[in-house]
C-alpha cells in the first residue's frame, strides 16, 4: 500500500502550522519572490493541491506569517503594559523588554519585516496598521516621559524610531547558542534605550544628619 502525503511515519502532520514553518524557512533562504509554492510543498512533503487546500496562494502564506507574528507581539506588549504601573520609565522598560525577547525568541519571523514590500497594497495597509499600533504605544510612553521630565531627549519621535529599528534588527544577528540569553540581551537593550531617551532617574532623598550639641 502506497504511503500518502499525510502518512505520519513519512511527514509531520500536514496543516497550516507545518506549511508556515517550511514557508518561513524557504523565504528566509530565497526571499519571497525566489520562493515557489512548489518548493514549499516539497519541503512540507505534500502535493501542490494539498497546499492550496490550506492557503489560497503564496501571498496568503506571507500575509499569515507577517500578521500572526505582529498580532502575537502586540498581544504580549498589551499584557506587559497592563501589568506595569504608570511610571513612563517602567512602562518603557517593559515594552522594550517584551519586544527584544520576542525578536530574539521568534528567530526568523523578525526577518520577514523586510518582505513588507512584497505584500499586495491591501495586505500591506492591514499590516502597517498593526505595526503602527506598536509604534504608537512606544511614542506615547516617550511623550509622557518627556512631559513629566523623566525623559530629556529633544527628539522624542526620532528616538522612538531609532529604538524600534534597533529592536527589530535583533533576528539578523542574535544567535540562540551565543553567550547571552534573550533575557540578558533585553536587559542591555533596556539600558541602551533608556540612555537614548535621556532617562533621568529620580533623585534620592538626602538623609539629614543629626547634629550633636556638646555639653
């Protein structure tokens, strides 16, 4: 009896997760335009019609990869901010930590940001709307910090863009087998990001020394 595409002894379970995993690897190696549906199907171990059963076309695969990744990052950022107080420096640190750890742990997903140009106009608009939400969160926190005097940067908007670019670049160089963990990288990036906005730590209250009167 011939084995089918869905034989568990031959291939991993066929479905959207498997297709997305192999599509991500293919796009990382060859770029979106250099990747074919046939190549993805071959990597998954299914026929092209089987792949089309799960996704309408290659564009739909790219959309799912980008949108699901950004939606997951936004969800984690919302949780991190909800669990943090109102202090701008604390909220800023929580957001940077979440982004950095996500980029380090997400691996190749972070590299897909360069494929935004491959999205069709309508899909690009939807993705950019999600990305803008993340930027808005960061810019709002920086603005609050400047207003309260916690941050002293004269260029809050440009600083926010630079910090986000710094975070988004992590998948290009981070090595999971390297000397630093995602958490350690996040700690260092928080320090860099706080320096970038000119963080001014609150002054510690002076302790009054008691004067003794000679008798």
